[in-house]
């Protein structure tokens, strides 16, 4: 099960048998709109607060993922998920509605792959038959908590990112027709001393590079093993920094396609998103929507999804702390293991 220093290999190849993505209206105007299951026309989702809207996004994604897996909520052994809110209340309150045994996790924007890695670990070890993994975020809730309320209308620098309004969920099972979760690499904290919460890409890029290099080292592979390596939400600034770091460390990323979810979900020419997207839902909806469809169509055979997270809080920022960052990588393959 343990491979190298910080990776897991899933020999039983847990399968993603159902997934769902629910997004807001702004995400529905982007280039991946056709890959989302539900696009809401109102960011309040009929609720009376942003926070209740975020919870509703996750409730819908979780229920639809279970339905797409052709299961009932009673058959799910564990629900693993998290979000950006204080005490991960969006996910905990959604868990209250789903009534599934619950494991709450916080990895900031790395939560999507943290929860998927843990779900795969539980299923692979036969500690669960079915596990639901998820992540969610909402633009207005994240802006209010970590920066300035949207109503304030503060000007943002080019390094700032736009938090995705959405939720993604997947059901991981012992058996299925794929895609299959084959391995995961758990990241370590990397802190380069950056204190600016409006420059998350620069803060998170070194953590993404560190985890990707650890993954190659633990599995004795090179980038070309994958058709696609995609980071969570480094967006333009962080993606370029990551490329520079790979060149500096002589990692041959030119062997594969290297992309970023934060640069995929919005249309830079038409949508004003500064450096690109961020948020727990960023990598969740791109992976469980766009990328899973490509895997199922066999347009991609092997991918490595590396979700990145900035582990700051409003208190740590106000006290002048730097931003500790982390990245978790999960490999997903479309083909069954050839005996």
C-alpha cells in the first residue's frame, strides 16, 4: 500500500462509479459548461445567505453523484469532504442532510484530491464498500471570509483569483467500469514566506512542484507516464512559476501536457477573473465533470490531478503569518488493469 516515502498504490484499483458537478451562473458561461450536470442561474440558489447556497450546492452534488452511481444514500459507508468556511460548516451541514457517516477534512483548495485519496484508501483496504468524496466553494462566501465582501467592490490586483461557485462529488467503489484510482501522493507543507492572500498562485506553486516531484520519485516514473498532469488552481501566475521551477529542477514536463484547472474553467477573453480560478470547487468540478468525461470516452488514458491549497485563515493573515501551502496528487486511469 505504501509506495516510497509519501505515496499510496491502490492495487485493488477502486473505481469512480458515479460523479456529479453543480455550479453557479458565472461558471456556466465558461468553456466547460457542457460538462457540468447542473448550472444554477442564481448564485443564491433560492437561499437567504451565501453560506446556505454553498451548502445547497454540495447537497445537490452529493445526492446526484449517488444517483448516478445507481445507489441509495443508505448504501454509502462514508462521506468525506470539506470546504473553505470556518469549521467546514458548508460540508458538515450538508452531511446533516445526507445522513451518511461523515469524515470532515480541511485542505483548503486541495480538499478535492485529499478527500478522493482518502476515499480510495478506505475502499482499497476494504474499510468501505462505497465512499463519497467531495469539495465545494462559493465566490461570495470565500471573498467575505478571506478578503473583502463582494458588495464592498474592492479593486483586485492582476495576481488575484476568482473563487469558483460550485461543488463536485464522486462515489468510489470496490468494483466498476472505471475510471480507476491507481495511486495518490500526500503532500507536505511548503511555505515560501508569502503573506499576500491576493497572490495565492505564487504561494501554492512550490507545493505543487514538490508533490509532483515526490510522486515521480516514489513511483520511479517520468512525466510522460501521464497523458495529462493538471494542477488545481495555480492559475496564470502560479502555473508559470511551476513551469519555471520544473525547468530549474530539470524535470522534463515537456513529455506530457501540463495544465491548470484554474485556467480551464473560465474564458479569459470574456470573463474578468484576474489570474484565473481558485476555490475548493475549482479542481473538483473540472475533474469530476470535464476530465472524467474525457477518461470515459478514452480521450485520456492516464491523468494526475494535483489539487493545491493555501492553509491560511483570516486570523493568521491578520497576525502577519505567512501562508503555508500543500498539494495532494491522485492518479486516475481509464483502462482496467491488464492481468
